[in-house]
């Protein structure tokens, strides 16, 4: 007997109950994926394991995600979207340090760093995965940098011609270099050192 779930009639509009069930199914799949990733990283993840842990048919999982790499990316995106925006601290340097430090802490001490390490080659070679990561993760970080830079310009802390995209790369490039290439520690003082290396180049000159 097949464990595949019946396909819905595509001509029948989805009801709120259908969407609610779909949302619960997605949540169950992502929670199980997160557990498996926490236990053994991306290498240990398979759709079969997720199906066995959740009791949800593989066909249902494959209708939502193409395979284990998309599942791992979905968990990564889910974690990123839960990151709270940086509050107004009254000082642009302090806000940039807080923002970068949140990434340092998350990547250095939670599942997110291990998922990034496991996915990096696939993000580089799989155009769909790479585009999803850029659209959902990179875009969100750039938007937050833009918000902090614009706030800094309004305060008179930063130059009006500050290049937001470049600032984003300068702030997070060292973090990902350590995580993915050098293996140097993501230590507690890293965010301050990065920000103090970047801010002088974009600070508004005081008379």
C-alpha cells in the first residue's frame, strides 16, 4: 500500500483549512529537519529520515522541496527570519556592532553555522539554491544594513554617499571568511574589531 498522499484537485480553490494543514505540515517537516541537522549536520540529512521521523510521505516532502539541500536551506531561512531587528541604541557604531555580533553569535554557536558550512558548495554550484539564499538571506541582511546606515546618515554619523552594499560586504565578509575558509574563531570581540575597521572610512568628517 502506497503512503503517497492524494494530489489536490488543481481546479479547486484552496480553503483556509487546506492552507492551515499545509502550514502545519511544513512546520512539522522543518522542525524534524532541524533536529536531524542538529544531530549530524547536512551530511546526515536525507528526505527518507525526515519522512520516517514525521510520518509524512516522501512524495509530500518532495512536492515542497526538491531534496535535502533545499530542506536545509529552508531551515536556514527560517532561522534568519526569526532574527530581531537591531534596536535604536542612539549611536551608529554601537548599532553596527550589535548587528554584526548577533551574526557572529548565531553562526558561531548555533545550528545556523553548521548548516552554512554544509551548504556552501551547493549554494555556489546550484543556481536555484544560490538565488533562494540571496533573495531570502542576503537581501534581508542588506536591508538591515541599509536601515542602520540611513539612520546613521540622519544622525550625522555617516557620510551621505555611503555605499550600503559595500558596507554589508565589509561587515560580513570577515565573519564568513572565518566560518568557511580560515577556521579562525568567531570570538566575542570580532564584531567590534570589524566595525572599528569599517566605520572610519564611512564616518562623516566633523569640523
